[in-house]
C-alpha cells in the first residue's frame, strides 16, 4: 500500500467515487486507496453504511451530496445533506479517523436531468462545506477550480453526461486530491 501502510485510505461516496477507483486504479493502488462508492446513493444512504465501510481504514475521503441535489430518492433539503455530513464527521472523529471532505463536483445535469438546474445548490452546499471544514478538524479538497466553467457547470471535456467525470476529469482533480490526502497523518 502507499507509503508503506497496511490500512487503506477509504473513499466513500456514490457513483463518482466508485468510478474513480476503477478509472484511476493505478493511483489508488499506489497510494493505498480503496473506493467504496455505490452508484445512486444519497448522503443518507452513505451515512447508513459509513461505519461499516470504514472499518480498518487509516483515514476517510468523503464525497457526497450530488444525488441528493439530483433528487434520486426525492427532494432532500440542504439542511438534511449537511446533517448527514456532520453525522459522518462525528462518526469518523469518534473512530479516530482523519477525514477529508471533497466539494460536490460542478454540474448542470445537461445530459441527465435537464429540468434541474443545480448550480446554485451546489455552490451553496460547497460554501457550507468550506465553512464546516474551516471550523473543525476535517480537511477540505476543492474539486471545483479544475473542473468548472464560469457558469458553474462541469466542463464538457471532463464528462460524457454532465455529472460523472470521465478519465480526463479524474486526472484533472487528482493533483488537488493527492495534495489534500498527502497531509493526512499516517
């Protein structure tokens, strides 16, 4: 495993996390990362499996919220998403796990849910994530700058459907991710 670790750094999330571990498998293997993403899951569903999926981890990278915004299981208020993230933060800290939280990836759902215009909600949630991480022990990794257009959408060269990253998208965010996770204690 990366840096001589015998315990993985667990990425927990949805389809974006699941695909990340497959598309960037070499990076994950080299650094001792394990992707535990389940497509279609909302922050509440990720919260329900958080402890089980992080057993034995040396640290956790959390990425969630886009499926709540996309109303996969119906409308979810922003305060409920924040509550789920705070609950996962408490679980991580109680278990002694360093936590890194990724901002919600930019999207305007152009190819998937064109009736939803999520840019404002993503910006709001990401603003809350920045404040939450600044006020506590969780680290933030901001995935927006390398991926977003000026309007807040996911750049089309980084996606095939307006929400999921392609190989170029994962490669674009990998430097920010590695910088953030490199600072995680062993």
